[in-house]
């Protein structure tokens, strides 16, 4: 048994003082297990494919988290408390019926990777445009027609921006490219088949 990594909630609780990674991918859990909130040294939490619907505000007490995977969890609302996870570098929200992101996402100053593919987003909070360390942003197959007016924070480090499958008008595409001159902005699937 690896004292730093667990693949069940029971295993994680049994080694709660040392466990840093809890990987529940394909565990088919229903609801957020409250025992997870006792794992104060947790740095990586993978809940992909667990049926959650929502994540409790108390998730913010896991202040050591650097990676949080909430992809394919049925998430319909992302708590503003996520903004208190200030050590997060990677966040997966993809494949959820999530119509909006909270403006508090703009406080995640260490965030480097955000995946919000296929989440039904129609707009983004202005605060997203000020994330200084974001390098990869995935927003494929949503309902976006524009990005935040102010993107100066993103212009510093953003390397790749995926916007495939969004109804973004050509004029807005030009504006996005001009605001992010050092970024590879992808509006259409290429020969590699990026979806």
C-alpha cells in the first residue's frame, strides 16, 4: 500500500495523515463522500465519472489541493468556494451540464490548466481573463460567442486556447487572436482530429 496514494475512500481515511492523492476514477460513487473533507494533506483529488451533481462548499477546506478532477460528474453548479483553493494548478470540469463558472475562479492565481470542454457555457466570468499563470485553456463545444473583454492576464502565459465547436463570430475570433498574440488559438478541428 502506497501511504501517499489511495484508490478508495476507506483506504484514504485509514492513512489520512499521509495520503496526498485520492484517485476515485471509475469508482461509480453517488454523492460526494464527506470523509474526503478530513484529508487535510490531500494534494490531488480525482472524482472523474463519480455521480456528484454538486460539490460541497467545504471542499475549500482542502487547502493543499493542486489538482482537482471533476470531469463527468454531473456537476450542475460550481461552488464559489472553489476560489479558495488557491494552490490549484490543474482543474477539470469537462463533460458536465455546467452553465456558468463562478467569478471566484479568477482568484486561482496558480492555475495553469483548465478544462471546461462540453459544459454548456454561454459566457465566461470577466475574472477568468486575469489569470496570470494559465497556460492551457480548453473550452471546446460550448455555446460561447465571445471571451471576456479584458484578457491582459491571459496574454502573459497562455500557450494554447481551444475553442472548437463554439459559435464565435469571425470579428470576435480576430479580437481574441489580437489580444493573445503569443497563444495558439484553435477554433476548428485540424487534421489531427482534435475534438
